[in-house]
């Protein structure tokens, strides 16, 4: 019988048999190839292409240390971080551990912190749809040719009880971030913001070597970045006559626009008559999620709402030169 023969078959032979008889089977490798091709559930959210096509290398580091890091090839477009779109399908699926979610709520909100049904449902939706979190190993600067290096991970990996990724923790430690934990398989990619537009560029397997130039300079560059942020904050406090508020949510004036922010997003308003011409061209202080941004046009004012990749206060709207 088929059942009797199956016991002696290898997993590869069983898979081939199922596919031959019309059974649709998606393996982890299939999902990896789909992501590398720029497909997956995030592709439908990205809207029309914003720039020229790009091809770039990036790295997967499995949580399972018996598996070697792998170099992959992605395809996308300029003026976006393609990794945010194409990795959503890889991180989709899995269930949230309710107890782990409650512990996380207490950790972030204190003993009085509660998750609630709506909070748990939101986490479950993020797990089902796939949510990409970004951790900056190195931010763009003149010293690194305006190239940032980032870890991309499952935003709710901890709450799915995914295994720790000790190799990712080791890389972050080399960049000056001690005791940072990552869960599940992670990906490392590089983006370049200058010359404009921003785009994904190669992060080959050889760049994981401890002697790689970017890695040898990372801790010093991150220290300099921290000092620059501290000096910028001090300067803002001096001009405002006091401490910068925690959320800096008040409206600020820019060159031809106004902007305000919360921990999660940035709002920009541009007053202009739009007849096909460019009305605003700036490099942002940090990354945003294009698929979660929105715009409205009313009474000669263009209003943009940009969702931040990393929650927190921006000290200014535009990138530091």
C-alpha cells in the first residue's frame, strides 16, 4: 500500500510524491525563495514602484547554530527599504504565547500593566500577517559612505517563543550593543541614503567576517552617533530654554513645511499647488514603514502621516549630514 511504502521513503521522496499528485506543499525553502524574489504578502501592500529596480545581497542567520549563515539575493526598487516588504511572509504564521505576552506587558508597563483582549488580538494579527522589526547595527554617516547596516527580525518572535539567536546577539555586541537578545531567524541587510534616493545595497556573506571594515568601525561610529544625538539634544534644550519634552509632539516649522510627531509616527504638512511637480524632497532622520504611511490633500495642503520603523522621539525631521 502507499502508507506502507511511505515509511521507507525519505522526506524528499515523500514531498516529491505529494507534489506529483497535485498537493500544494510550501516548504521553508519555498518561502525563502519567494522572499528573495521580492514576493510574499508584503508585496501587495507596497503600492506602485517608486524608483528604478534594484538587486542586492543580504544574509540570513538561522537561530539553529547547526545551520550556516546563507547569502541571498533580493529584488526591489529605489526609494524604499525592500527588506521591510519581502520578509513579512517569512515572519507570518505562528501563535502568540499568552503568558509570554502578559509578562512582556508587565515588563514594559510595570506591575499595573495589563494586555487586554484587544492588545492580545493585535499581537495575534501581527503574528499571523508577519511583522518586521528593524535593529540598527550601524546608522548611515559620512564615515561609512552613508550606508546603514540593519538586523531584520520577527517583531513578535519573543512572544512566539522562538529560540534565541546567539549569533545575532554576538554581532550586536561587536557593534557596541551588549546583552541585546534576538529571537528566531534574523536577516542582515544594508541601505544607502546618499546619493539620493535611498536604496538597498549589497551585504555579502564576507561582511560577517570579524575583520570586515564596517564591523571593525561599528562600535566607534555608534559611540559618535550617540554623542551627536546628545549634543543635538543639548542644543535644542538651550534654544528652547529648557528640557526637550519626552514626545516633542508640538508642531515645528521647516523649510516650506510644518511637522509634528508622536512616539509612533510623524505628521508633515506642505502647503503647495500640486501640478505634477515635486513639492518636498528631504532625507528623513530615520526609517519609516512605506506600507503603513498615508496622505491626504485638502484645501491646498498635502498632509503626510509616516509610521516609524523604530518607535521613539526624533530630535529633528531630516537626516544628520
